[in-house]
C-alpha cells in the first residue's frame, strides 16, 4: 500500500503536475506564436466596443446560450458537469489551506458535514454527466464521430470521479489529514500520514491519484485544452 | 498514392496554418452539438455532412503529420493519410458545404467549420481534385479581367440595350447607364445579366445618384472554389476599376457571397485598405427610402410576404434590418421566418453548390428546413436578395409544389415606385 501511494500520490503527482504545467505552457506558446489569419472570422451581429466583445465572449464561454437552444439536454449535462467540476476544484483547495470564516461559522463538525454534502453532490453530478456522455457516444452519429481519445478521457474522468466518491462516501478521513499529505508535497518533504495509509481509503486515494496523474499528463495534449482555447475561439466570434 | 505525394498534400495544412485554425483543430470536443445546425446534415441524415465530421478529416491528417501526440499515438485520434479514400469523402463534404456558418453559431467554442474547410479546398486543389466547374468559371472571370478589351464592346452594347429599357421604365429619355465615368460617387457592381442592372439603374436614376456601372460582375467563383489567389484576382477587377475612377463607394448588387468578398475578405487578401467604402445595394436603397430620395407606394406588395436572410448577407455580412425595413415599406403583410436573422436556416443553395450538379439530389433534400419555415408563415411571396438563394428556392418550390413567388428586393422596389414610364419594370 505504501509503495502504491508513493508511486501515484507522491512521485506520480510531481511528474503529472510538471508535465501539465509545461504542457499547457507549450500549448499556449504554440498558439500565441502562430500568426492570426488576416481575415476576420466574426459572426454578426457583433458588439461595437471592445468591452462588449469581451463580455459576449465570457457569456458565450461560460453559459453557451446558443448550444442551450439547439440541444438543451446536452447543454444541461455539460453545464452540470462543468459547474460540479468547478465546485469540486474549489472544494479541493481545502487540502491546501482551510477556508477562512466558514469553519468558524459551522464549527469543525459542521464544516465536515457541509463538505460531505457539497462534495457528495458535486461528485454524484459529475458521475451522472460523465455516464451520460459515455452513453451518448455509444450510438448513431455520436458514436461515429467519437475517436479513442474521447473514450480515454471519459474513462480517466470516470476513474477519478468514482475513486473520489469512494473516499467521500466510504472513508472516514477528513480534509485536515489529506492536507498534511498535500502540504508535505508542496513543501517538497513528501510524507504519507499513517491515518490514510492504514485506512479503508488508502487504496482509493492511490487509485484516485493514479487517474488524476494520467489525466493531468494527457490533458495538454488532448481536446481538454478547450479549457483555455474556448476563450480565444469565442472572442474570434465577434472580431 | 506515394509517400511523397501524401506528405506534400498534408503539407498544405502547414502552409495554410493560422492561429484560429490551430485552435479549432485542437479544441473541438466532438460533442456534435453542431449536428442539428447544419441544413445538409438535417436534410439528408448523411454522416459525412455532420459539420464536425467534415472538420475531423482535416484533423485526422493534422494529427498524423503535425501534432506531437498524434504522431506518438496515431490510433488515439484515428490519424490518417490524405489518401484517395479520405480525399473522396473530403471532396463531397467540403464542396457541398455552403459556408453558411450556422454550425459556428451554435458551437460552444464558435468553431468555424467553413474556415477549416477552406484548407480542405486548398488541399483538394493541390491534389488536382478542385471542383472542375468552379475552376472553369473562375478562370473565365480572370481572363475577362486580363483582357477587358476583348469583351468591352459586347458588354457596352448590352448596357445600351438595358439603358433603352430604363428610359422606357422611367419615362426619362435622358436616363443613362454610365460606364467608366470618372469621379462618380458610386461604382455599382452587378452580375452578368440585365436583371441585376436594370432595377438598380432605375433606382439610381430616380434617386439622382452619381454612379457608374462596373464592366465586371461581382460573382466570385474563385471564392467558392477555395482558391484565395483566384478569388482576389476576380475581385481585383472591379476594385482596381474603383481605384482608377476614384469613386467614393463600391456598391455590390443583391448577391450574397459577392458582398462578403468585397466587404470582408478583399482587404485581408490584398493587404491594402480600401480608400472607398463598400456597401450592399440594399443598404443604399434603405437609405434612399429613409431620406426620401425615392418614394415607394406602401401598399404595393399584395399578399403575404416573407424575407429570407441569405447567410452571407445576414449572419456573415451583418445586414438584418435594412432589407426588412425596405420590405416593410412596400408591404402591408410582412411575416418573418422562424428562426430568422442570425439564426436563419441556410436555403441550401450557397457556396457555389448550385453550379455543381453532382450535389443536386442532396441539395434539394437540404432545403427541407427552408420549405418547412416558408410553409409555416403562409406567405405567398418570398424576397430573397441572393441569386444563389433564389435559384435554390425556385427548385424547392417546383419540387414541393409551393405556391410561391420568389423575387429580388430591387424588383419590388421598382414596382412600388411611381414612375412616368410606359413600360412595366419586369422584363
Ligand atoms: C469554460 C468554457 C468551457 C466550455 C464551453 C466547455 C464545453 C465543453 C463541451 C461542449 C464538452 C463536450 C462533452 C462531450 O461531448 O464529450 C466538454 C467536455 C469536457 N470539458 Fe469542458 N468546457 C469548458 C471549460 C472546461 C474546463 C475549465 C474544464 C476543466 C476541468 C473542462 C473539462 C472538460 C472535461 C473533462 C470534458 C470531458 C471530455 C470528454 O468528453 O472526453 N471544460 N466541455
Ligand atoms: S459543436 Fe463545436 S466543439 Fe462540438 S463537435 Fe461541433 S465543432 Fe466540435
Ligand atoms: S457552414 Fe453550413 S453547410 Fe457548412 S458545415 Fe456548417 S452548417 Fe453545414
């Protein structure tokens, strides 16, 4: 167990973060050094001012109102996934540093209960959305359009989510213990708290991190770069 | 195909690379949200017409040759060579695309599939698979630009015939169709054929405009072909004429793609800013009506009328209200199509597809949505500025036996004008 965690949750994590950061930097560098086409590709009607364009870009990117009109169900699941993923991301920040205020209001137990609910809901919604996406890709034009990359990403995501949910729903380890582990990584003095290693979620943290590592490593080389590319692409819409 | 040739063909992507294209290739989620945006996919159900699928073919080649991850694990992306199989599908999905950019409107990342396909066209041309018909039409237009003296006399005598008609229509024997008039305010660029010149000449005459007619037509088959060099040369013909005559503005006839070429593409292609403005004839007519330079009878159009936004004038050209204002000024019963304006369905006739008979069957099928829209309004007249749209609408009408009169807006305007002439506006 110790060795497995050492591989996926210490050294693998370092490797994954390094590849992710460098990979994204490289991707952004490639994009920004490729000359823009001189032909403006915007659609009408266009906002008249720069601020208007920027606002429209943010709205189009975060709310995708046009996609909502044409395929409301897909929009709903995509929204569900992305909002839940954002919530999960914010929740994970707790393992770097506890939030100010909230624990004082709720008390330590209250905070853990709140996190259990919030994390549980986010994890469940993400799982439902990913299962929907996988299901959608098994028939008709969606299947024909899919390539192995799509399934690989969805499988990795599902792995991350299921193992995360396992820790959330079946584990008794709380954020402060994970924080000890993660803080030690950040301080470059990695250690694995016994409380995790010897708990029933030791292997699920190891596997959660295995999928996270793989997802982060593949991220910059996959279509997931839409996370950053969608902003500039949607800006082009009104140029 | 030999390796050497495959590499050369794939290299076209690299040569044509630009930031937008690169991002479009990298970020598409293959979510297929675009599928129901495309009239061709919706009308035929044929997978090759699904917008993201059309782009996917270019992505597959890009992954195989230029993308790090794709070269490392090609199987992950179904990366492929531009071999005969691929090129055959690419030919159909690319030349069928009407570049209506409705898919771009609905895509969560605003991916411009038509822009990706402009590379596909360059690759097909490099493979000797550019569309023959479009290519011949483009070359003929360029030849006309290179040797205008061969065509000039025939053209001008044709213009004289139209001028005679304009005199009868307006009842003014001094009405003219000026050609090569230096210092005129407007250079009007029509199409080959009197129908695009006669009504414009009447309107310019009645408005007392200072104008001159271009020797060249604004239609641009180089644009449809996907050869930017040829397309620029074709547009250069009248742009150079405008420079030579020192006009204040170039006014393009009702045609859709010609307006977009002149207004949006030409400056980018030539790398030079125009010292004149470019407008669409409907912008000009709208201004004449608003300013009272021409008068129109508000009840002139009898019956329910609707308006079709040609993609290159609406979503891709930015004119939504001008045409509607004109139609409303002439008609008591105006009914808009649903959806309309930037969400307007493509009629299926754009992108030069009406000139390519191999797509006839799918083209008619792809008009299903348009027919549905028109039926829902109950209109018996449809105003459609673009000539390609009108050709398509006429065939849809015949195919579906619709009771529908299809007309350019200029003709409606001329019919609504109180003119002293004895001759009706319609030939
Ligand atoms: C902010 C603008 C964004 C938009 C408009 C957007 C849109 C989309 C869309 C349409 C899909 C397609 C789902 C499918 O059919 O597979 C998708 C998938 C996905 N997105 Fe986003 N996204 C955005 C940002 C992000 C961000 C910030 C993340 C970071 C975690 C993210 C992660 C994912 C993941 C993991 C998938 C699933 C990939 C797959 O289906 O294989 N997205 N997104
Ligand atoms: S809607 Fe956009 S992102 Fe989705 S498959 Fe179509 S082009 Fe790709
Ligand atoms: S531009 Fe129009 S015809 Fe071409 S793929 Fe998109 S929706 Fe279809």
